[in-house]
């Protein structure tokens, strides 16, 4: 594609706005899909799907962009007020992947908050804090069952397998986090495996599902998978950094939630490689003095820098996967692909 | 002819029949069945596997021919009841081993949760898997549109394995729901003996339940049948809905028999109905046959729960108040009380007061004793048990010995469910 046109598009690119209308559609459908018959369950299930509590909608954005990037035309959306049927059946099915992904994601959040005794989530009270542990657990199960029903309606057993794998990975990741043996606590490999399970698997397998629904080859489906996986990993690594730095570049200004909960993330793991004595401080991080010691070591080390470098490596791998997709001259396809690449940059340059 | 006798047998079973000679013999003999040597041998062979509980009047009933053959004599002398569990015992072991190794190998860190799982599993008397395995055999009928099974095989191996997977999935979901139902809220954990243990126990319960659900999902996916995925997903939704209905204390609903039956379907019968149906669907059966399997599971489940309700009041004796009374003490209003409330509206006021006070429990029991609550619940259970048996009766005919045996076992289970006293 002509360099100047590409640059022109890049300058005005907002990945989220490209898919804004579809996102609204999906949000509306999600609210109706999680409606339950029993009042308590209904309130619990729709808690995070209410307007204002839906989160950044990052995942559905990626999936919708991926659907277009994989050479499917964005259908003519009807004007506001008209019924929400879409002309493209494939597109609807791909949107379902976005819906399924969100339901599974929220279900895992609900359970994680119970496991972590969390008080808040997305700026509001966590469901377990507001309605109790048991209802939060039941609501998570309910969302999972609704996701499975939607999954079955796609009548594609390969996609069913991929999403079932995600569910298993989420549980494995959470188990890894809660039950890490001491030898594994300091292992970068263990940490990356856990991060893949908890964060990247959902993205990788749902991207791949979008490709499979479109009938793509195994090769292209794998590229979609690689994009999702690397994007997810990059995202989490920067999340780790931000937990220490916050919106400033300086250390200790972040919320420090991870370390206070005894969760050892990439920056600390890298620092431990340089300063073995940091390992001795482990497990005492709820003690502020220990926390300060750890931050001191972290500051002296290249922990933050190396984490950022690793994040950038994964972001570039994600961009490379998009670049390897089969060529297309279609403007929408090109635009979506540029947006997907742009997202890989936003993920690593963001400050919150 | 054997088929007609069997159908006659099934149609006329009542609750009391377990202790009486089966009318089928009378029917058999009067129709002159025994005079046909070939048929007689076939029937005798069939009977060799069965021993019914009574031999009263047997020699009066059967003609000399049958009474004098060795096999039939052994059969007639048999004192043992048909044991549905032993028919599928080997397969049950296989399934139990697979479940156990899967949990132990992959979740070493959740050892205590895994142990809890085994404990629960052991309590369950393998009831659900037994039903499903028997159903799989009972449905092993030649379906016209499908190619015939291999000569000498009862079932193609991979179909049977897939049906066994339904049994595994069902158990995993059942235990997962028990674990999640046990999750306590903060108020409850603080009441526990060791609050730390209660809290950790909570986390393990959530995690172990999630683990089982995720394994169930993967196993489900491996079956590559999206209709079955839909059915099992519906079960999970129903379980959650049922548990939430139970937590709901809106008083108007608590007094409604309809609400109670809906909750009971969700919490107990849905798992049975949909897994039975899944077994039929995997075998490629028509919608009608699949529905019969569904109806069997549903009615069996409902009958089971209704008798459970009764036993909670009566225990192993027939008298009231000797049961554990755990439902009523937890404020869970079950069928006997609901029926009693229809006769004695003043019982509602007692129920409204709650049952923390033991004196209130006594008052409720008094009303219950005066009412026909227990009897009506038993009658309802019997109605459902008979509906379950009728569903088996309506299955497509088969002369296959194993098929007939499994169907009789399934019918026998409907009787066991309502005559059991624990």
C-alpha cells in the first residue's frame, strides 16, 4: 500500500472508534444474554454488564478488528433505531465470539475476586463484597453456562474445544497463583506460563476462533492465535510495571497491589536474578519495611527496564503476526490491520 | 412372545409388586408360552440372569415344563433381587478410576480439595453413573438410518466410551455444584471453628469446583457434539438457578408447590434428565426416543428428591420426627410441609416465624402429623416413579437380552427410589 496513505491513516487511527457501533450492539446483546429469571441471580449476573461497569472492552475491540482484518467486510449497519439484525451471518457468529469471551472473562473475574477477597473491581464494589461470596460464585457459574450455550449455538466443535481450553487455562492459572511451590515462585518460566494461562490464553484462543469461523487455513488461524497471545502477554507485563510505577515513571508510585498480596511479578523476578538476597525478603511484603527494601532493590536493578523490553518483544511479535497475514487491498481490511498493530503499541506505551 | 411378556411385566408393576410374584408369569403361562420349546429356552436363559424377590406360589403358577428345567428352577428359587448396580459394576470402576487419576495427577496442589471430592463421590452410591450406563445399554437398539453394530458386539466401542464420558461429565458437574453450594459468606466463615480454615476452605471449594467444571467442559468438547454441549450447559444453568431459588426467601414463593417443584427440577432432576437425553443423542436416536430418555431421568430425579424430603422427617422409621430434620432446621420448606400447609393454612404463620426455635419445629411436626403431607408426598413420588417406568416401557422394542435386562433394571430403580428408607 502507498506509504503516504498508510501514514495518513495511522495519524488519525483510533482502533476503538472503528468498531464503536458494533461494540454497542454487543454490549446490548450481552445485557440481555445474562438476564436470569431469579431476581438475585439476575442482579448478580448483570452486575458487570450494566452501563458504566463494562470495563474497557478491550477484548471485544481486538476480536472485531481481527474479524475484519481477516478479510471479512464490515456489513452495512442499519441506522440507529432499526432492528439489530445484520446481513452477514458470519459476522454475527464472530460477534458471538466476542460475547462469549466477555462472559467467560467476567465469570473468571467474579471467581478471582472471591479467591482474592477483593473489595473493589472496575472502580465499583466487587460483587462478592456487595452481594456475598456465594452469589458471586454462582453468578460466575451462570455466566459460564450462558457462554457455553452461546458456544454450542455456533455449531463448530473446533471452536468449542478452543474455548473449553481457555476455561481450563483460566483455572490452571489461578491455581498456579494460589498454590505456587517455593521453588517455582522465583521462576520466570513458571510466571510466564501462569501469565499465559490467566491472561493471554483467552485472547489467543478467541482470536483463533474468529479465524476458524471464517474458514481460514490452519496457518492463518495460527497467526491470529499468535497475535492474541503476544498482545495478551505484552499487556500483562506492562500491567506489572504499572503496578510499581503508576502514572509516573518513578518507582513506588503505583498501587503496589501485587507485591502487597505476595504476588511476585516480572520486575521483581528480574531484580531477583541480579540481587539474590531479594529472595530472602519474599513473603514478608505486607510488612512496609520489607516492601521498601524490595523497592530499593528493584530500583537498583534493571527489573523495570527488562520487563518493558520483554513486553516490547511480545508486542513486536504480535505486530509481525498481522504483517504475515495474506495480503489484501481492501481498505477496511488494511485499516483494521493497522489498528491491530497500533494496539500493540498502545499496550506498551500506556501509562494506566 | 418374550417381548409381550416383558411389556406386560412393565406395565403392571406397582409399588407393592416387589414383594409379590410377578403377574408376568401368570400371563406367560396362560398364554401357553412354556409349551414352545425354543421360546421356553430363550425365556429361561433370559431368566437365568434375574432373580426376583419372591417365590411365593411359583410352583402353582408355572407349568411343569418351565419348573422342571434347571435354569428356570434356579431362577425360581432365586432370592436375590435384581441389582442394577452390579450389572454395570465393572464400568463404574473404570469410570471411578479415570476420574480419580485425572483429579490426583493434575491437581497435586489441591490435594485436600481432591480428597473432599472423593468423599463426596463415595457417598453418592454411584447412582447417577449407574442410571446412565444402564440407559446406554437400554437404548442399544438398531436405528434404521444408522449402520448396524458389528456382529458379536453389543455396542461400537467408541460410542460406549463416549457415553461413559457423559457419566464422567455428570459426576464432575454434580460435585462441582456441591462444592460451590458450600461456599460460605463472611458471616458464616466467622462462625466456623477455625475461621482461617473456613476461609481457605472457601477458596479451595471455589477453585476445586472450577477445576471440575473446566474438566467437564473439555471432556464435553471432546465429544464433538454441540447438541450435547447445549444440554449440559443447560444443566449448569439450572443447578445455579435452583440453588439461588433456594437462597431466595420471598415468602410468597416459599409456599408455592409449583415453585418448589421447579426448584427441585433445577437442583436435582435436570442433571439426570439432560444426561440421559445426551446418552440417547450420542447414540443417534430420534428426538422422540431422546425425549423418553429425558422423561425417565426427569421423573426418576423428582421421585428421588420427594422421597428424600419424606426421609428427612421420618428417617429409617415410618414415624415422624425421627429423621434428621435438617431441611426444616435450615428453613428449607419441602413438599410434606407444603402439602400440610394446604390443609392447615395456620401452618404458614409458624413457618414464617422461622425454625431457629426448636419449639417451632415441634409445632410444625404436629401439624404435619395431623395432615396428609407425608402421604401425599409419597403419592406424588410414586406418580413420578411410574412415569419414569412408563418412559422405559415406550422405548423401541428389542429382543436383545442385555437391552431387556437393562430396561428391567431401570424400572427396578424407579421402585428402589421410592421404597428406600435411607
